[in-house]
C-alpha cells in the first residue's frame, strides 16, 4: 500500500510516498530555516508564505521520485496538528483537495505521536520493537511520554508542564552565541565536565512530567555569571554546553526509565529533533532495556513518519470532516 503523506506543521514543507508503513519510496523536504537567521527566529507569516510557494512542487516531486501519480497512490495522509495554523492549513487544504478530486481515503495525523513512527522506517530490525514500549517524543515544541501497547495503541503518560527540552537547548545555544543552531550546536561544542552545575528539574518527583523553564533561567544566570569572570573563554563555553546537555539528557533518560519500570515496558523508543542528540542516545544505550531510535535524518520534521503512522493507524475519514487544529492535544 502506497501512502502520499504531507507535513506542514512548522517551517518544513514535506511530502513523501511510504510503502506499507516501512519503506520510504520518496521523501522531499523544503525548509525556510535559512530565513530564520534574518528574522531572529520562526515568523509564522514568513514561513507560511514560503510554504504556499512550494507545497505543489514538493508534492509533485515526491510523486515523480516515487514513480507514482495521484491516481496510483492508495491513500493520502496529512498532519492536522499541533502546529502553526497558517502552515497546517496549507498542507491540510492540499490533502483535502487531492482526496476530493481522486476519491482516495484521507488519514488525519497527529504530528507528535507520528514522530515515534520514524522508528519503523528504513531499518528492518526496528520492526522488532517489543511491546509494551515507552515512547519519548522530544522536539522543539514537545516533550511527551507515551505507553505504546502495540503498533497503533498509544496512551499519553506525561509531558512538559512548560517548555520543551528542545526549547531549553535552543535558548542555551542563543545565550552561548550559536545563533539559531540550537541543540546540534550544543552537542558539537560540549567540552569537558567542570564545577559548573545546573539543576535537573522534577528528577525525583512522582509524576512522569517534565519542566524546562526553570532550567532555562538557571542557564541564563550561569552564563551571565561565567561571562563576568576574567577566565571566560572557549573552554568555559564548552563546559557550559557540556552541563546543559548533561542536565537535559539526565532528566529525559531518568523519567523515561521510570515510566518503563512503572509499566513493565519491554523496550524504549524515541523520536523528534532532540532524539538526534548523540549523548541522549548513548545514555539510553547504556540502560538495560532494548532501545530504538530513528536515523538522525528522520528525527527532525518530515513527511515520511507521517505516512508510517497513517499506515499503522489506518483510520481514514471523510475529507469534509478534516480540519487543521493548531493546539491538537497530544493525549488523543
Ligand atoms: O522535531 P523538530 O524538527 O521540530 C519540532 O517539531 O519542534 O525539532 C527541532 C528541535 C530543536 O529544538 C533543535 O535544537 C533540536 O530539535 N535538535 C537537537 C539536535 N538536533 C536538533 N537537540 C539536541 N541535539 C541535537 N543533535
Ligand atoms: Zn516535530
């Protein structure tokens, strides 16, 4: 079964053709990230205007690269939320139009849950994910834990009560002078352990929730303090980056392992932009429980995992009923 998947929840415009939920036949991604530097971050109006320009070329390229056409695909999948409303609308309206014209099934997808399905793509051994599993979605906008009872049954267990882990990485990167390079810049510049110590928020409370806004403030205070000292240099920046990465990954790993123990999970899988973090992967790999993570290229936003989730979920709906929902709850 070939699904044409469309993803436009944030600044990417992506279309993919996914076969049987596991094989990427094509996956085209256009991003306006180069413009964020100029405007100091993501400006929704700027992003959606770019998406309007490239949505049709991106879909056409995905079909052509897959040697498919609107007639030959079996179904359409689209991210309906959560995300930026102007961006979501572009993907959703394109998908509805294709479904209407071709009379093909249309499957609405929750972007956050879908991140976990990058684990099913391209790697046959991933099909061995052992259930029940704990899924951690960790991105620029979300930090959420799920109990995965099987390939399509997910229950929300907890999440951030304020900012996402990716937001803390991004804030730290800006404070350390890395612009909008975010978590990847922190990972690359992480140096040695030092006396600098940041908090590990909610590490020992009895919920499966996270909190990163206090950590952001602690990072700000520490950076200001270190910048005021005479020995502030590249080495200290490396030590700060090291501690930022350690504190965020310590919390993510500890909470996920707590969830795994509580629900007697047989494996852990992760997804989302922060799942690309090498130190995070290392820490999970050091735990006793089988661990699955997607290839780095499939961690950040793209339509491939939208198509995979749509295949396993398999619930198409009448195109009339589909709407873009910016604050779609991750609990659904
Ligand atoms: O999933 P994603 O592409 O977009 C959202 O849906 O939010 O995630 C983007 C986030 C950003 O916060 C970025 O800093 C973070 O993923 N990220 C990383 C790494 N690569 C991307 N964080 C830590 N380490 C990385 N290597
Ligand atoms: Zn995402």
